[in-house]
C-alpha cells in the first residue's frame, strides 16, 4: 500500500464511522452493525497491508487529523449506544430471572 492508498483507507474508515454515527443517532441498529463490519474490514486491510507506513510530515499530519475525527465519531457512537446496551442487558437479565423462576415454580406445581 502506498501513501496515497493509506490515506484513502483512513478516509474510507472516517466516512464509515460518520455513517455509523448517523445510524446510531437514528437507532438504525442493523445498519450500525453492518457498518461496524465494514469498518473492521477496512481496519484489518490497513493493518495487514500497511503495518508500518512511512509518511512525510504533511501526510502524517493529515493521518493524525483523520484519526482524531474517527475517535471523535467513535466517542459519540459509544455515548449513544452504551445506554441502549445497558437497557437491553437489563431486559435480558429480567427475562432470564423470570424464566428461572418459572422453571423453579413449575417443578413444585
């Protein structure tokens, strides 16, 4: 992967995280999951094909700026999804406890 391809991949990751943020804001969980997979493929490609790129100062600054934007998107996505995941976890735990109680009392009746 050359320097141009490296930056194109970082920009593709940034575009994907931007779409992920929009999906999270709109509670489009299936779309968010799909985009997470796409982002992971891009990241894996970057790691596999360009493990230690040598960039000049200008390209390095562009890369750092893109990474900061990706991290900002990620923080916003987490701020949206973590409360929803906690609520889902609570609902699943309640369901599991209800099922366990039903099983316990069913054997008594």
